C-alpha cells in the first residue's frame, strides 16, 4: 500500500513563484502532492515553463501574472486559484523586492515599492486567502535574516520591511488561530539564486559572516516551507524561523 503524499488534496498559492526560492517552493509543494498556483510579474515564458514542468511530471500547476505591488492583482490571484482548483489551503508569500542605496540618495519610489511588495501584499493576500481557508490552513511568509542582522550599508528600508513581517506574522497568527490557520515566517540567509549568486564580490563579503561558510540552496528553504505547510507543523504558529547558515548567530 503506497503512502499518501503529505500535501495530497491540498491547494497552494505562491506569491512570486517563477524563479529562485519561489520556484523551488512551487516544485517542492507540487512534489508533495499539492495543486499549486503561483504568481509572476514579467517572465511569462519562465513561468509557463515551470507550470509545464510540473504538469508533465503528473502534477497540477497554474501560472498567474500579478504584480504584488497592486492589491487588486493579488486579490485576483487568490480568486483565480480558488476558481481553478476549488479551494485554497496554503498561501506562501514569497514575492519580494530589494533596493540598496545610501540613505541620502534613497529614492522614495523604491521605498514605497519595497513596502507595497514586501509588506502590504502579504497582508492583502492573507486577508483574501483566509476567507477560503479552514482548519489546517497555512500561511507562510518569506522574510529575511536581515530582519535580525543588516551587516552592510544601504539596506535600511529592506531590513525594515522584513522586520515588519515579524510583527505582522505574530498579529495574523492571533487573528487566524481561531479558524485553525497557522501563520509563520521563514527567514532565509543568503541563498544562491540568479539575483544573489554564491560567487562574486558581494558573496565574498557575506560568506565569512556565516557559521557554515557557504550560501544556502533554494531546495533547503523549500524543504522548510514544505514542513510548515504539512500536517506535522500544526502546533507552530506566530513564529519567525531562521534558516541562514548561522549568518545571524
């Protein structure tokens, strides 16, 4: 008798799922049996290729174009997921943007977009998703170890946005706990992606700050998310859980 996959029968939506950590999360949730919708902004071909990859492997996936800075687009993505798959059990808020500049030169438009994508979209998506979730629902936010440690100049607004998720996660956990929905925040350290490769001048400045001396792999973050999305994590909520190779140790 084959054992059921841990997320069999579940529906997931991943904000920002076409590449990097988001794509790894989409692949892992699908592998664990969930039907997965995910949003993207500009890389339609990449997003459709990922959806096709999952479909060809026997899963179900749906790529949705939605700019997380636009509240209506986020709300529509939730509605489209429910319409396509008949419900929603797992929300992963992975969309994020980064702008780095000295305080004196920081563009307020960049500041506002960081807040819109990294913080407001998390609330908007959770507000919309919670209406469709019941007992066993999961909301998983992707924060950053920079909420705890910002060792380089120019990242104050980004660090602020990720610190905001710590408080937002705690508050949402209180609000949604009575519905049986858990809300948690995963805080990755430096992870090897196209946007933040594990080699180069910037990486060379960060690697010595990590206890294990290397960048993380996207699959290592995805496995953590999959655990929090699964049946064994039902007693964890309101937590900010760091996976950063000792960056903030």
